[in-house]
C-alpha cells in the first residue's frame, strides 16, 4: 500500500483496495458498445436532425419533384442540388426530411410494441414460473398456442379492418404478438432462479412472492430481459415495415415502411429512381444491425460460456 510523505495512507490506494479495478468488465462488451453506439447515431439523426434540416420538407408538394441526389450530375433530366441532398420523389417531398421524420416514427412503433409485449411477458412468465400449478398451465398453454400463429398473415387481416391507422394503433396491434416468446423466456428463468439458495432464504424469511420476484429474481434476469426487449423491438420494426410496404401503415405519417410503399407504388424500381427506396432500406439495415449487436452482446453478458467463447 502506498504511503504519502506525511506517513499517512494514500486516499487513492484506499479506494483501490475497497473497490478493486477490474480491467475486464462484463458490460464493456464490444458488440454491445458497437451496437449501442450505432443505435445512438440513428436516434440522434432522427431527434437532432430537425434542428439542422426543415422537417416540413417531408410534406407533399413542399419541394420540386423527381430531383436526383446532389452527387448525380448526368443521366437524368434534372441534376442534383445541395438544397435537396438525397433528392426528391414524385410527390414533391424531400427524401432527407422524409427519412429524418420516418426513422423516429418507426422506432416509436417498435419501442411501444416491445414495451407492452415485455411487460405482459414479465407478468405472465414470473407468475407462471414462481407459482406453478394451474397458473403455470394456463400461461404456458396461452403462450405455446399463440406462438404458433403466423403473425404477418393475421396482422394483414387485422390491419385491413382498421379504418384509422396511426402509430399507436400500429404498435398496439404488433404488441399482440410480442409477448409469447418472451413469456417462455421469463418463465424458464424464474423456474431456474427459484431453486437458488438466496431465493429460498428470502422465502423462509417471510418475504412476499411479489418482493421476491422484483427484488431477488428480476435483477438477475436483467441481461436476458434486455436481450429479449431488443429482439422484440427488432421484430416489431420489421413487421411494421412489412405491413407498411403492403400499404397497411399510417397513410399520413411518414415512416420507413410507408416510404418504401410509396416508392413501389410509384414504380421507382422500373423508373430507376433508386433514391426513393434506397435510403429507407439503408436506415432499416442500420437499425437491425445495431439491435442485433446489442442482443448478441447482452447474450454474451448473460451467458458465461458465450463470453468465454468470444474471448478466444
């Protein structure tokens, strides 16, 4: 232990002794950091973008039509301009503004559906795994029966009957299929954790079941729950984009899926207008890659075997 000139104990040495520095922290996972950083850039693009670019250019007839991106200088009737860096589409909307407005909208749908689905999964899975008996039978039967239903086919039918489609309605419909897989995961984790010594000690001390689940089990399930949440967000965004690409999304709210639908509806592929559908697809790829890296990183944190394999 280091000693100062006055013969007293160094404060730094005391801190290092009480809180030893570990160079290999589980949460400093490379995949988790990379995915989180990429997702943060995507969120900043949608949140901070309107501070530097006019989001009203995403409205119909707000810009000239059919302008190519600014770096395109030949091969089209009009050359690109710096006033519309990603070009415009046939309805007179600036593509940069459309992507800037559509990205947060798509993320909002995915996050809302995932929050609802994971909340239901935590409630059902925790009660089923801890209480067992008839509660477990009912919850397990519901999740196993619901998970075999093809979600996209059912959602297409449901969305075709919804008269007014907005972001909230889309998220609520997607949440119907966001809970079964996560429920099975939470149930299996609770079944494993309830046999641990600290849970049995808490039970013998008279702690209520709700407190045992929340304060004893939930902190140990956190990495698995976060991984399930990011996976649910990714699934919800992908399903929403699929429905929107079929023309079943919000008609008046620009999202990444509706942007692709408008491009398909305007024959953008045949006409060679790749900037109508290219930017939303690239943004969806970035979102999916970031969420995939976050999920893999959280899996490695929760599973020591995966963490050791990643270090080799």
